[in-house]
C-alpha cells in the first residue's frame, strides 16, 4: 500500500468511525454491529502502526468509546516504548546513604543528585512528536498501558503544542496526574450527594478519573499534571536529568520548581528534612522525595534491576498520625439498609483537616480492633485522605470501659438486622418501612448521576414528613399546590422543581436503571446491563444463569437483580414509573457479540503472547467467546502462548482439549495480525507484573 492510499483509507475510516461513535453514544442508535465497528477500528490501528507519521492524537484509535467496555476494555491498550518501572523505596535515611555509597562504587568520579518531590497520583506517559502531543498512556502493568489521550486533552496544564525550541522530534515524558485537595473534596461531596461511594484518597480519585468514559467529566474534575522523567534514550543531547527537566519547563511542560540539584548527601538530607514539613502546605499530595543520580551517563552505567532503576531511590515520609478519644459510636443505616458503625472522635487536626469521625467499616473489623467508647485511638491519614483508625492505645484504656454492642435491631425502625452469608455487613431488611432507607433511596433516585433532579436532603425530609412522597413514582404525582404548601417554598422554586422532574422523564434508560437503586447495581453495572439487554423488560426476564454468564456479574449481583424483578412490590413500582413516562429502554439495542466467530466457546488463555494476556482475553470476549481460568470438559480450547501453564497443558491432554496457537487464533477470528504498535518482548511480561509496583 502506498502512503497516498493509506491517507485516503485512514481518512475514510476515521470519518466512518466518528460517525458511528456519534450514532452509538449521542443518538443511542447504532447502525453497524459491534463486530464490524471493531474491525474498522482494528484496520485503522493497523494502518496507523504501518504509517506512524499519519497517526494523530485525535484519531478515534486514541479515544475508543464506551461500547468497548464490556468487550475489549474501555481503552485501546498500547505497549510502552520503554517499560514504566517502579522505584526502590525506603523510610530510612541510612538506606539513602547506602544507596549513595553503592552508586559511588560504580561511578568513580564525583556526582550530583537531582532531588524531587514524590508526587502521589496516577502515572502517565506523554508522547510528543514535532512539538505536538501525540498520545498519553497510563502505566497499566508497566509494559502495556491504556491510551487515555482523549481524557488528557482536558487537563489544562498539559500543552497540546510545545513552545520554544530544542525539543527532540519524538520523545516521551513521564509524570503524574494529580488531584489537588480542593478538587478532591469537591468531588467527594458531590459523590456523597449522588449516593456514590467516595474515593478513599486523591490518588485513587485521579486514577479513577483518568479512566472515565466521558472526557468532559474528566475535564471538570480539576486534575493537574506534573512531569519528572524523560527516558534518557530520547534525550541524547542532554548531559543531566535536571537540565533536561529545566528544558522541558522552557518548552511549556509542567515541571515542578520544587527540585534541587544537590552536591552531597548532606544537602540531600537537608532537602528531605525541609520537605518533610513544607509539603503539608502544598495543595496536592506528595508522599516522599525521589533522589536521582543526575548525570545521564552515570544513569546509563548504573542501569536497572528487574523492576527499578539503580540510579534512583524514593525516601517515603511516614504517614501522619494523631491520638484522639472515641466519644461515641453511631450505627448508620444506608439506603440499601446496610448498617455501618461510625466512631465520633474528639476533633483533632491532621494533615490539613479537622478529623471528627471515622468509619469502623463493619461489626467484624470493629470487634477485631476491640475499640470502646472512651478509648484513645491512633488516627492516620497518610495517602488515605479519609482518616483511618489504625489502633487502640490499650495502656490508656479507662477502667470499667464496655465492649460496644453491635445493634441487633435497626436503629431507625427497630426491625431485627440480618446478615447474609459471605456478607460483611448487617442489613435492615425492612426496605419498605424503614424511614432512613426510604429517604436515602429517594435522594439517590433524584441524584445527579441518576434522574438529575436538583433536590437536597431538606426537601426530601419535607416531602416525606408531609406524606407526599414515599416511593420514587410519587415524585411524578406531586402537584404545584402541594409544593407551595411546604414551608419556605415560593412559585419559582416549585416551578423549577416540577420542571426538573419533567426533564427527568427523558433521562436515558441506563440512568433510570441506576436510579431505581437495585442493591449492588452501581452506575457502571447499570450502564453495562442497559446496553446489553436494551430494556427493563428484557433484563427483568433474564435467568440467574444468564446473569452470571455476564462478565463482571458475580453470584451476589445476579441474585440481587433476579430477586428484585421477582419482588411484587418492586414490580408494581416499576409499572408506576413506566406509566409516569420514564425511559425503560434504549432506543435501539446494540447487537451483542453473540454472533462472533467464538460464540458459545469457553476459552482458557495461558502463556505469554505478543499482546498482553488481558488483551488476548478481551479479544476472546469481543469475538463472542467466554474466558475461563480453569481447564475442564467445558473448555472449547486453550489459547496457548509461549510457556503456557504446565498444569493446564497436562489437564488439556488428559481431557483431550485442543491447544490453539496465537497465530491460529488470529486466523480463527479473522484478525490479520498481532499487536497494533510495538511488539512486546515476551520476557517483559514476567519481568514487570503489577504486584511489583508499589502504587
Ligand atoms: S522517577 C524509572 N520521579 O513513584 C523510574 N517517579 O513509587 C522513573 N513518582 O513509578 C520514575 N514522583 O510513578 C519519579 N519525582 C518523581 C516521582 C515519581 C512520583 C512515582 C512514579 C514511580 C512511583 C514509584
């Protein structure tokens, strides 16, 4: 194929794919099968790999939409040009001295250290070509990352175009996506109102945000980027890492100014001591200092171990801790009836905020800790911005203190609590009569990610106390007169509320499915089920067997769904919501992967492939198959790469299950070739497993 032919085909494919994306995501009315869509995308990726100069950051291969979620993962996976490694770390200054001494034995001339903060976010690798941002990959497993370019474009301090001169024609620069504390607090407040689980810390929030399917939502989350590493292979023109970062800053890239070039280990120690306290004033999280031997030539000589460079070490700060007293323990009832013990604490200042409460998670953890009212407890915040009680100071226990008794009845309605098998929490089963649960469900129903009707807790209280609203369908029967009879309500407020309810009748089916609050069915599961089944009716008829077959749906979620649709009260309520005009189906159902060449087959993936194993498993799903981890007589074949598990091979021989090679597999599904970009060195897969990383 000539370059001109490729230009034409690439442009046609991009147009076609974008048009299909629009039909699928915007109009909810796909016109091609998922299979055909995947093939177009695959072809485009092949062409871009063959003609890298025609690849562009805004190509649809860099921002595959959410339809691929349940089939091939949300994002295109790509191999890192250089593996994204971890850092050796220590909490001990003497080990930093040992690090310097070891390096000194290999480098015989004097050397300097580049000292930097250790930023606590989600790793990112950006590629710039001819001064323009080309792509952004997450760390993934260190060898292969997710292409999150579309999401990165919404982070305001990442330049799309570089300024100044002297930047390499093609280079990677790595760093961290951070969520500043204020953005984190805002996000968690919103999540609480929406009934979503809050993020445990800014790092989780940053990496969760990077993986969102809606780039506009990512852009609204207030993420920032800081960059700290250019692989030395990409910058042969620089002598030192510190100077390369200075240059990167001059090209407009976000590089922290809180770096220091140190001439001796004494200066390094001063830097560490200074930042141990100063970092608390920074608006984003850091968890240590990174000390790097500065000369790139020295770095090359020192090289790498299997998982980290020998030219750098991370000194980690100890998590901040405080001692405070337990004033009382509350038992909170959530909208699903789950009862959570919460300790009220004597307010104590810790890492920038006042800590007053801490969850004790569940009865078992509370007992294991042997926590009592009046106890002095250690509270830690470290990376976990939500404070955690890490232990009880038994030596300070007051005589006569009592073991707290976990309630046996609901603190709100008095119904005996139940605990289902394998569940950590106790539940109040009185979902129909328990006021706290009812109000929680009503609030959840209207929340932003569900029906998106602006309404606070106080309004719910008013509507509930008056007896106007008991179940979601009651909202759609509220009259203007009823609203105006509530204390403090004026015309404008009533109109706005009614208008907002009217608008909610148009809210898409996936959101309605989330809004009705089936236990264990969060936003992502609801979206996946809506797309898969297309309508409430189809979903309500699904058998347990059908439900557990779905990836990401375990027994517990399946049982919850199955029972929900067989509960006569829920069925009546669903009918009322349907009559109120809510969306109970997607406009057009996306064809499922059921008609793919692997449909009906159960496949075990084992060994090392030219793609990552996860990617191979994704291919199995996208072509209609099902993954399984164990070989049995139900196994259709083993997709065997290099060095497949010996136990699996033995079992396959015993049962007469066929082994299919990677090449045969591609033939089977009609895929022309191996990975879209780089070939992964099979060795790497075993070198850098996720467990080695300390993130
Ligand atoms: S240098 C070859 N510098 O910490 C290793 N990493 O715990 C290049 N990190 O994987 C990494 N701040 O994601 C480097 N100033 C900094 C850093 C930093 C945070 C992260 C990075 C690394 C992890 C190791």
